[in-house]
């Protein structure tokens, strides 16, 4: 399923999030549609939406947001995984900690800085 965001021409900080298509927009309550006129804005896949917005969209069929365009964050941030060119640190073996004082204490690995990985030597 896909979503579409509409922005009010009367109040530039008023946004409407609903399903994509004319049928979804026409199914909105009259008092919501009359907050416009509306201008089409962002669109995308519902699975990419932040969880609270996804829940409200599933329960109500629409979400009204009041915020500046620069503050409008609809989609969840992308999670970056370990780059395939990076390898586990040879000193800490991916834990980010190394033994100190014969294993009595742990400290941050000096080679990887506690990240647990280093760049591969092939680059």
C-alpha cells in the first residue's frame, strides 16, 4: 500500500497523510477536506513510514499533521549496516573491548576505537 501527503494552501504548516488515489482522498470526512484547498506533496510506501504514523493511518485512514515542511519527518531513518569492505578488528575480535592487566579489566580497543571493526587492508 502507498501513501500520499497533501499540503494545505491556506495554512502551509498543515499536512494531510492518507492512502494514495482519488478514492482515499474522497473518503475523507468533509471537515478535513474543507481545510484545503490541498496541493499534492510527498508519496511513498506505507511500510517506510514511522510507526506512530503507520498506526494512525491504519486506524483512522488519515493523519493530520501541523508542522513546518522542514520538520516533517514521515519515514523512519535508514539503518546502515556494516559495510562489506569492513572487517572485524583483529585485536578485539569485534567486541570493541580488550583485556587490560592480564584480563582483570577491560578497556576500549585502541585499534578500532571501540567500534569493533576496521577498514579492510585491501583498499
